[in-house]
């Protein structure tokens, strides 16, 4: 296991370099003036543009620019924005909020999605199965921003059951935004779990376990569920990164002070340093989550060994 983890970590190095270089090139090498609009409606003075180009090494070749950026990044320096603010400090201030929101959404997605999928798979072609299928199809058909606005309007403004905006990013205040953020993925998790349970409940090992007299709860909870969760775990692992990068709409609806709003404002103001820094952090999250998912495979399926 240790050698496998070490090998995977070494494999992540070229992936990280390749993805961050692509991100850097897309942000900084696109046509157009990166400092357009920084001075209001009038054009920026040549002295300002020259200073900014020197600050961000834009007169160097792209490979040299990226090499300097990567060198600073390895020292924990994400650089400065065009306004002189530390990118690392801004990420450190907002990323924990979005991470907390993403983890709340992931727990909601996993608990409700897996439970619904198991119940639906065990009650194949029954009322509960039809209810889960219709409900998940309904959630898949509705965009997240529509779900967010409806929940905010009905339960927040009309019924007064929830706060329409997040006053402070505590776990309790993030449950409703987390549910909205997880609503679409929750439907996919339920369908994945249902398909796995429906397939495995007819497998030979399940019939053998039942014939040996094992309790049905143990057969479902230990044998069927573990084998059915492998595709679900894969989906959940990659979904955490998607929640971190795709929470812009949800954070905007509920006024959550997270990374989503930071990225949105940075895109509007063409702040390439901030966009590059945030996306670099998301790349690291994706890489670590894929490693964790691979390790969980061996926990769920004893036939999988990393020697």
C-alpha cells in the first residue's frame, strides 16, 4: 500500500504541472489587454501598464512566466492581485467557508442519495422504487439555481422557516445551501446506488449468504452495499471538487462569503492572478480526492489489493 501511494503521488507531479500550466496559459496568454478597465473608462497610463507587465512577468516568454509562478507557488506564494492584495490570504479567508459548504453538501448527497438508492434497489418496481425514480428525474430536470431560488422564496421569505441568506457560515446555516448544492448530484447518487443494489441482489454470493442463514440486514449492509458503492464512491470523490468550483450560483443566492463569489468577481475584473490561484487549489483537491477514492476501493472490495 505504501509503495502504491508513493507511486501515485509521483504520478501526480506531471499531472499537476500540466494542468496548472494549461490554466496559467488560458488565463494569461489569451488575446486582449489584461489590464483593461483597471483605470475606469479611460485607458491606463503607459507607466501603469509597464509596471503591471513587469509585476506579472508578462514580457517574458510563457514558459518562463510559468516557471517563475511555479517557483513562487512551491514556496507557498500565490502572488498578488492587480490591487496589491495577497492571493493566498484571500483564498485562506474564503476557501474554508466553501470547503465547509462542500462537505455539508457531500454528506447530504451521500446520506440521502445512498439511502434512497438502497431502498429503491431493494423494492425494485415497487411504489418506493417508482417514487425515487420520479423524484430523482425531477431533481435532474431542474437547474440548481432554480432550486435555490424556490427554496429561498418559499421556505425563507414566505414561510419563514429558514434564513434566506447566510448570516454566518456555521454548519447549521449551511445545511439549506448545502442541500441546494447537492440536489442534482444527490439524484445521480441515488440512481447509481439503485443500479448497484438491483444488480448485486441477484448475484450468487447474495443467495449463498442468505442460504447460510445470515441476517438480511447483514447481507445488505455488509455484502451488497460494499460492492454497490464503488461507482458511488467514485462519483462522490470527484463531486467534492465540483462542489468547490461550482458553488458560485449557490453562494450567490444565499450570500455565502466563499470562493465562488471571489472567483466571479475576479473574472469580471479580469484578475488573472486570483483566478489562477483558486483554480490551482482546486486542482490539488481533485488530485488528492482521486487518490483517496482509489484507496477506498480496497476498503470496500477485499479483492482489490495495492501491492
